[in-house]
C-alpha cells in the first residue's frame, strides 16, 4: 500500500486530492495548520506548518510519496512578507526534509502565474518551456511561487525525484474559503461585478487538477513541469454562461486596461493603508489578466493523459455548491 503525504491537504485542491488518494486505497497523511472540516476516515492529520522543520519531519516519517500543495494562494495580504515565508521558505524546508528520505516521487504544486511575464512579452502561446525571472512576476504572490518552483527544479537537478505541476485558475465545488477564481464566479452570480476586463482566462476543475497531481506522480518525468489547464474562456463569454446557469441577467461593463490598472493600484493602496481587508481588485490579479497569456496545455494531455471535464459541468457544480 502506497503511503502519501499531502501538505496543505485541508485546502480546496488538497481535499480533492486526499479524497482521490483515499479512494485508490492509499494510506494518506495530511500536514496542515488547521483542519477546517472533517477529513475522510483513516486519514492521519498532523497539525503544523511547512515552515516548521520538525513538523515536516514528523509528517514525512514512513511516507512513500509527497504532494506539496501547502502555500498561500491569495493575491493580497496585509503582510506581504508572509508570501515568501510560506511559499518559498516553506518549500525549501520541505525539500530539505524530503532529501533525507527515500521517497519514490515528489509532486510540487506551482501555478500558471509563474509562466506569465509582466509586462506581457507579446501574444504568443505560453507553454512549459518559457523562461521567466523574478522581475517578470506580477506581484509578491507570483514572485514567491516562482522562487519556490526554482528551488524545486534545482532539487530535481540534484537528484530529488520531483515533478512540477502548474494548475491554471481553480474552480469547482468544495471551496468554502473562496480562492480568487471561486470568489470571481460567486461575484458574477450575485451581480456584484459591475465592471470587468475584456480578458481571457483558463479555468480548470479542482477535481481534475487533483487527479493531474496523481498522474504526474505516476507518469511525469523528473525535473519537468506540466500545465494542468482546462478551457480558455473570454470574460464576456464567462459572464453569459454564469447568467444562463443562474437564470438571471447580470450586466457588467468592460473597462480599458489603463483604468483597471489604476483601479488596482488605488484598491490595493486602500487595502494596505486604510481598510486592511482584501481589495476588490488586487493589483496582482489585474496585471495577470492584462498580461493575457494563452496557455498551451497539450503537454499534460499528451504525456500524462490529463483530460479535464467540460467547463459547463464545472461552472454548474460551482454554482450549486452551498459553500
């Protein structure tokens, strides 16, 4: 029986991955700072942070595989240094502890955001071969995830059996805390997004992205990265789809990029210095949307057999979810 550790297993993506591993008959352990909702029976819960080397060491004892999902997925925080502390330093601690064990495979969950340079370099299709640097990142979240991914790729070159996956914007049921893409869908459904950027988004079901992690563990090549993406949809089209599913017409006006960027700067300044609450238009999110990268997801489909479900099904399940 394979024993797998999932860091961040209590999060949106993590819970879907844990459920899939349990259904496959694996012995599963979760390392997370808090159990936000009951985990499946027989899952071993280790309370702790990836920034705590002792907790990571305890969680890794007796494990065959490691799925490293733990991190901060938000696009804004009052304390920007926490992105680096958790996403980069936490990953480096996990790698250091993993190197002391004879693990069969390690899957690191990165993000599409590290592949999208800001400012944009043109309109060409972006795939796993693109090379970006820390100065290309759209904000502190992206920079922390980029540096974490670089540490992982360096560990792979040093002999650690690591595969990287880069999920696109995650949507689907089972997201009680509301990651940024889920919040966007809910705002559209509630008619709470009067303005939008005329951009294109790649959305993937979190259940499919979870399966993509397992496929990467079993079929991915060490030191390679794989974009786990679903359907690319224009924002106008997404608005119409959500309106059709809710049965209510929702009007949202497209605004030019310069105005969205100005709104992002003002919204984030207000959040940083006045409200100390998440801004309605995080600057990092605005920049990523303006970058407008088209993602080539063919590598994961070809090499891993990754086959995400239709976006229509995902949107319907997202909107039905009481969370």
